[in-house]
C-alpha cells in the first residue's frame, strides 16, 4: 500500500514479499497521485489516483526488484529485497517532487 508521498517508508510494507508468478497490485491510500515503475523497466503501473489501485503485473522472478514513483523521487521500494532501498538525494531546492 502507498501511505505517504516521501521516502522509503511511503510503501507499507517495504520491502514487499511476493513469489514468482504472483500478481502485484499497489493501493494508493495517500491523498496524492502517484506513478510507479519497476527500476528494471519490466513494468509501468501507470498513474494511481488517491483511493485507487494500480494495474497488476505478474512477478516473473522471486529475486529482489526495486521500484519508484516517477512523481516523487524519494518514494522508493523493493519487492523481495533484504531491506528497503535508500532514497536518492533530492535535487529540487524546494523539495517538491521529492
């Protein structure tokens, strides 16, 4: 679930646990629009409006895979990672989008 719009704690749980062949869907419990993509380019879950759920995608491997929000750069997460990834440094001097 998406519970906030900043940092690796925005996703709960983080990391997410899933098995190969599982369908992964994110529910947006935050009040802002989000757009999630897998870092390896394997899935673009599209825009996820507040209260809505993402498109589902089938996990092809049980290996660790990271994802992020294209609208809020500090929102990073992992599926099957050992820990949640660290957010990148915020390059926006006003903090918008981070």
